[in-house]
């Protein structure tokens, strides 16, 4: 069980690193990206979330 928490902690750390790269490297592009997301309707955002979840589950299955 301890190994599971360690692996989840590593995954969370990598996610935070990846999420922080764009605002750190190109803040102007990140603002434009967020403005675009804010203008999307709920169904488009839900579809994007579903695609991300599906890809994550497939990646977990393959690994």
C-alpha cells in the first residue's frame, strides 16, 4: 500500500510540473489559451474531459 501512495505522489508531481510549464515558459499564450477555454460551451468542455479521461485510462491499461 505504501508503494501505491508513492506512485500516486510521483504522478501528482509530474502532473504539476507539466501543468506549470506553459504558464512559466509563455504566460501570454497561456492567457490566450485560458480565454479560449472560458469561451467554450459546457458540452465542448465535457467532451474534452471525456477524451482526457479515456486517454488516461488507456494509458494506464497499456502500462
